């Protein structure tokens, strides 16, 4: 079987899994984001895969002029929440691909950056401890990860590309 044919079959399987296992994905995400998500906002699976590959490549870069990283204890949660709110105000309606929940089966969601950032806690709960966004207008991206280390709950913010100067400004204002 050709590689292209195999890829098409895999995509069809994923689409069928989405219909079967996550028929209410858009409405569930609408509830989380307090913003209407429609089927047209879901990004095609092939495009989602390409965007996530770009996101993953950018998230793994270690160049400190490209990536800004900060980690805080989750309690108190004020510094990182203030930064997310500041980023929401600054990035506003910049279109992003949001990788949340079962995005591998359902597709990433095309949405304005401000919505997932304003409801970061809800997205973290919905997704299972991560918020991942990739700009559709620049090389910017964001990864927010809730995890535990040595019995302490931590949250790490990684932001890169065109969003770094904005993040630095928000960090100064929030801390």
C-alpha cells in the first residue's frame, strides 16, 4: 500500500473516531472558552498535523533569544494568570490554532488568541494540564504546562517567536 493511501486511511480513521468518541467537541470547547465554536472553526486534520509539527519544533528550541520560559508554583496562581490576561489584551484577535483536548482526532481550533488566554484555567482542566497555541499570523506560540515536581505543583510558561517581546512586557507588568 502506498504511503499516501495509508495516510488517507489514517486520517479517515481519526475522523471517524472524532465522530464516535467526541461528537460534542465544539460545544464542549465553547462552554470552556465561553465563546461559540462552530464546526467551521475546526482545522482540517492534515493542516492540524502540519501546524502541530511547527508548534512542536518551536516549543523544543532552546535559544533564549527565541523562547522565553518561566516557572511558578501554582499557589498562589496570580503571576501566571496575570500574564495570561495581559497576553490576551495584547494579542487580542490574532488568529491561533488551539490544540486542546482530543485535537488529534477532532482538529485544532481556529480562534482569536484572547479567548484561550482569558480562560487559561478552564482550558488547562479541559485539556488535562496543558494549553497549546500556535499563531496563524506569525511565528509566535505558547505552551502552558501544569505539572508536579518533588511534590510541588508547578506551572511553566513557554512563549516564542514574535510573541516574546509581548511576553516580556507582560512579565514586567505582572511581577
